[in-house]
């Protein structure tokens, strides 16, 4: 809102000062500042209290002009006003009565329309950005609907325009494709990298229920069956008997060894036992990130295993405020990468971008179902940017508008 004129009004009460301001400038005046002070008296005693209200006269908006036009139109027609038969039967009205009644109606209509337009602007806050992004306001709104943080939405559109691109002349799908080319620069990825001539130890941590055990089973199958690597499993998730049995079953089917450990010391011995493997995948118990004792215990297991990589497993169907808290609390261990699970259980994917930007942690893998080993993919920034822009579905399928 642009203020074209300012003025100060002093009165004994705030209401009186505002009344004076409205009498001079009308009901559109806005209050910019209110000050209270005392004046007069003797030696600081018996001073009278006053209020200074500084108001501004806003620049007329298009919506204001529409209100005034309607009011003017109604005003021009007031002379042709004819009371209904019911009105005439009730009592005869003088011309002055009719004019006064119509003027009251006009005033009421103007106030109601003004209230409606103000509420409309609050419901659609993008109207304030239309001057900034012009025809991109629909896109701005769309990106916010994908739950991308507002600051990042602004960055993305600004970067798009700085490339000399335009919102004009593109279909809705073409426009999203162009924005995806900008978003791709925001999404950093880094899958597991095996050592040459050594053993890569990879630990997976995260809260309960995010899919750590299933993710490990999928990766074990891919490395052992498809990439023909020598794989071993270590699980410290002894709090859930079902998790241990589940991983044992997968290990048996895949044909790889598994060690179940109950203390940090046993973790170290289990890893040393399988140093002939090319990769050791370590499962940990799901922890409540609010349980400081359990987090301390997790830290001791990670320190004992000395992993080359620690992947924090996060479910994308979790609200972002909770995701932020999880990342912060699990940072008691050295998080290198993130695995994002349950893409098939959410409808918006802006949190992919939010997480990478807020914490500078790359994404290693994404999962989109329970099937082992197929429902997992190496994180691809191009595919993920298109998922965020709804050009692809959670399983990577191309979406047709």
C-alpha cells in the first residue's frame, strides 16, 4: 500500500483523533502510528493526557475505483427512484425522504463492497505480488500450494526472470517445465559411493515408522542381486522383534549374512567380522527424537560403528515443522545424506526442496512403495524437480495435464 499523504491529529482520546481524521480524509484513511503524551500541569502534576494519531491517505487502488464507480452510478440514479406500491401504501414519501433513504443505501452498499474486497484480498494474498510477478502470479500460487517456503518461491521466480525468461507465450505445462529447470539447481543429491578396495559402512537412522528396515532391504537386494556386490547386514534394531525377523528373512532370500547386535561393542565386532564385504548396511532402532536418553544411545552405536556415511531416513508424509525438528535432533550424529520415503503417501512435494535448502543435506534415495526391491530410486535432481512441479507422479511416471 502506497501512502500519498500523512497528517497528525491530536485529541484527548484515540477515538476522537480517529474521528477527526475520518472527517477530513474519509473512511479510507489508515493509522500509521499512535503516541500518548501528557501536556500542561504544574511541576509534572495535573498534566492532561493526549493522544496523537498519525494517519496516511492511501493511493487509490483499482478496487477502490470500482467501489466509487458503483456509488456514483447509484447516486446518478437516485432522482429516478420510485417507491414500490408497498412503500406508497405504507406512507407517502417526500422527495427529501426518498433522497435521504437512497443516500443511506448507497453508503451501505459502498461499505459492504469495500469490506468484501478487503476480505477477498486477504483470502488471495497473491494480489500483492501481481505487480512483481505479473502473469506469473498463478505459478506463484501453485508453488506455495506445493508447500515450498515462500522465500524459496520468490527466489525461484526471480532466478527464472533473471535468465531472461518470460511468463508469457507458454502453456501451463511448458511454464512448469521451465521452472523445473530452475528448481533442479536447488536439489542436491548423493547416492552411496562404494570404496575401491575397501568396505563401505553405511548406517541408517531416523524416527520410528519411516521405513528404515524396508529401505535397507531394498538397497541390499539392489547391491547384491543387480550390482553383484558382496553385502552384509548389521541390525541394532532389537527393540522390535518383527524388524529383526523381517531383515533376517530378506537376508536369507537375497543370500547375504546378517548380524544382530545388542551393544555398541558388538557393533564394532560385527563390522570387523565382515570387512571382506564391499558394503555393510547397518539398521538402527527407530528413536523418538524427543527422548534424549535414546538419542544418546544411538550416538554411542554410531560412534562404535564409525560409518563412512550416515543416512537420515525421513517420511515425506510428515508435516514440515516436525521434519525440521527431527533433522535438528538427529544432528547429534553426523548426518551426511537423507533418504526420503513414502512419496506415494503424500500429494505435495515441496518439502524435498525445503529440506535440502534449509539443511544443505543431499538426498541419496527416494522410496515410493513397499515392494522390495523395486520401490526405490537413486535420487535424480531432474526427476525430483519435475515431481515437485507435478510433471511427474511419485513413482516417476509422466503426468499428462
